[in-house]
C-alpha cells in the first residue's frame, strides 16, 4: 500500500519510538470530503487529514488504554497540530492482538 508524505512520517515516528510488531495506518480522508477540515487543518484538498491507526507493540504492556493513546498522540503532536485533523487509535499488546485475531 502506498502512503502519502504525512502517513509516511507518522509511520516512521511510531516505528522509531515504539518498535511495533504490526502497524496499520489507513487514510480515511475520502470519507470526509467536503467537510471543513478536508485535507487537514489548512483545508487543502487531497486527503491525509483523517486516519485510523492500529498499532501492536510490546511497549504497551502494563500500560492502560488511555496512557497508550496519550503516548501515540504525544509522538504525533506536530502532525495533529497541523495537517491531521482526526486520528483513531487502537493500541494493543501482542497478546491482545492475538486474542482479537483468534476471537478469544
């Protein structure tokens, strides 16, 4: 899957800081076409303003759900202050990811 420059920067930052076992970043901007923040806070067309993130990392072990999300949001503070308007975060440990795949 090809990623734009903002998505690539997000993936690089999260990869460097959290060494994820798995990471999925989906640009959901097309579903928000015509909204005030389409294309980011500066309202430029072309997407990369709304993302859905699933990240699996041992860095989340022993850390609560809210703290996990804060850690991800802190790492992406620059992007969230500019081009990214919305980011849905699902941060899991490897064990939680395995349970969700197996349906346990």
